């Protein structure tokens, strides 16, 4: 029963991928490429590329992609459902606990310790994205010579606009996409 | 009932719209959520949002999905959680279903690639912007411990590549211990 297999595989991916994003990649590869041979390694690499090009979490993108290719639209729905079911159950329970107990002294203390850590985690992800945007993914040691100046200019302009006018970030993202498309195509 | 339906619809459209624009990984959802739910709709405060992100990060599953469940629960209980998870999952589900049919053409398309390269710069600016705002809030509070936790966690995750789960666990414990010692200090003042 292919639907059941898809569901169970992506249920495990959803359950064990803690920490988000790329933490899920080895798990997905193990289930999809090694165990079930639903994708070849080349197709899996393509999937990662496409996930980077489209919105949404990589786990959801994978479940939809694999589901569609193995068992059509219903396969996509079932895989995606399997992938988010663990989150739905566990996080709903955590939400319940958080809103019930967040006024306890100990919980407040823990959260006070966590908030600056979360800012640091976002900053770290931001710095990695920044290095990829300026120097590509070839692990070049950051220097001024190899910087992608189009990317640098777009970034600087976007940041100035964001700090000064506080627009909706979605417009800034879409705008830099359109300008980038024109500039890169002409070049 | 009518009021509830309106709230559900607002929740669904907001999460759908945000999810359609989370290019470039889980944390991109943070600036988008801040703008929409903290600044515009004023459904939650910035500190509460940081709590929700911390919980999302420590639970299994994608951060964007987890954060939307938490937010939905906050606004409209378990039903709210279900509605916002639906809104978050639908955009990638629809987009990937379509793209999986002709993915090689999409992957190699020059126009798509050029637009994405431009967008990457914009996404970076959006994240850097929210980091500047949040980090300066931490500095403004003038709590030495928070500043140390922030800088220490950054070093631990960026340079030492320590697993995020350990960082969250340790910072949580530091927070609990601080409260414990603060209280103990106060009690000793009262009964010397």
C-alpha cells in the first residue's frame, strides 16, 4: 500500500527533524533515497535546489514533490499530512502548556533566558544567508574582491529602505526580485 | 459565530500570505510574522513572539509550521492552530505539486534564476533588519546576562556549530537558575 508507506515515511521525517530547515535533509535522504528508492540521488539534489527556489519549509516541499511523483496529487496530500501530523499534535500540546503555565516564575525565567538566544539564532542564520548572497555557495573566504556587487547594492538599498520607511518586508523581497531579474538578464 | 468566522478567515489569509513568501529558510518567517502579527494586527507582543519561536525551534517539524500552530492557538484555540497550519502548508503544497510536473524546466529557467538571485539580496536585508531591531532591544534592556546569553549563543551556533537544541536547553536552565537565585537573595534579605 503505497499511500501508507508514504504517510509513514514522512511521519517519521516530521517527528525526528528537530531544529528545522537543513536538520531534516539527512532524514529525508535516508527515507526517500536509501530506504525506499523513490528518488535517485540526482533527483534528490534537484529537489534541494527547487526547495531553495520556492517558498515553504524543505520538509513540506519534499513531501509534496515525492508524493506527487510516486502517487499523484493524493500521494502529495497524504505525504504532506504525514509530515505535519507530529508537529500538529506535539506543538498544540506545547501551546496549551505555554499559555497555561507561562506566568509561573520558573517558566518566565526560562523564557527570559531563551529570548536573547533566539535573537542570536536568527542572527546566525542571517549571517550565513548574507555570506551566500554575497559570495555564492562555493565557500569562498569572504573578501572585497570576489563580492557580488549587484547583490551587495541590492542588499544595501533594501536595508536602507527597510530601516528608514519600515515598509512591508514582502514588498522589499518582491522588489529586489524584480530588479535583480532585470539586471542579471541584461548582464 | 459570524465574528469567529471572520477571525478564522483573517488567520487563514494571513498565514497563507506569509507562507507564500518565506523564501530562504525557516527564520525568514520571523520578520514577516513580526510585521504582520506584532506591528500591524497587534495580536501578540514581540517578547511573546520570541517565546513562540523558541518553542517552535525546540519541537519537531519545520519552524514555520510550528510557529503558525502556536500563533493560531493563541488567537483561536485548537481550531485556530488547525486553520493556520492549513494556511501555512497550502502554498508550498500547491506550488510544488505544479512544479514537480516540469521541474527541470523550472530549475534551468534563466528568468526564474535571475529573479531568485535578486530576491536573495532582499531576503538577506529583511533578516538583517529584524536582527538589528531585536538585538538593539536586548541591549536597551541593559541586563548584562541577556547580552552575555545573546553573544554567547551566537558564538556557539555560528562558530562552534553546536546543535541548536543544546543551546536552547542551556539558556533555558540559565534563565531558571537566575530566577531561583534572585528569589533566594530576596528571602535572605527579609529573614537575615
